[in-house]
C-alpha cells in the first residue's frame, strides 16, 4: 500500500471503526485504545505535540474530528478555515494517528460511547468536570488524561493573526 492509500484507509466511518476495534479487542493481547477529539482546523505544532503524546499512552489513537457544520456551530460562521476532508487527511497523515472519524454532533459523546476507549485524552485547558464522556469512560474502567499544551500555540491565535 502506498502512503496516499494508507492515509485514506485511516479515515473511517463509525461503523467501520467499531468493526475494526471489535476484531482488535478479540485478539489475545488486547490493545489500549486512546481517544481524543477536536476541530483541528489549522494544525500546528501544539497539535502535533498533543497528538503524539496522546498516542504514547496506548496502542491505538483514534481522533474524533468535528464535521464542518459542527465546527461552525461551535466556532462561528467563519470557521472552519479548512474543510473536514482536508482536516481528516492531515490528521491521518501522522504516523501516530491510527484512525480518524468525523462526527456531526456538537459533542463526541455518541462516538465515545461507541468506541469505549481505555483512555480519553483532552488538553490541559480542560478540567475533569468539562470533559464530555469522562464519566462514561471511567464507569467502564477507563481513565481520563489531561495533557499540557504548548504555550502560545492555538488555532484561534493563528486565525486572529491572519486577520491582522
């Protein structure tokens, strides 16, 4: 398989993802599944650092990606800057990302419940009480990890700088 096909193969529907996870989890040595989510509108150094450290926590990293309409509802009519197909391909190109699944809801709760990750990861700008799905993951034996962010790196900062 060439690199391009490999990238495309990592972008999956929720049904396909659940089938693959079921197969992987039925193996003798069950993988540790890590899940995170976000808009990832303009991918920057902070995202790379965050996602690579999230992958270091387990065997499989799944990234839930907000759809274009979801990003608009959350961030406003001028976002996203990059469409969901482009954002998904950029994320899937990282060797430390195993699967990307686009979701249209405002929160990833449905996706988290379907994936049932061992580790739910969010950035250090969250606290436990604000992380959607934390209660579900912990109730199913998993844990929440809050990772520190690279200071000064944010998509909002980049968008504002481009507007100047």
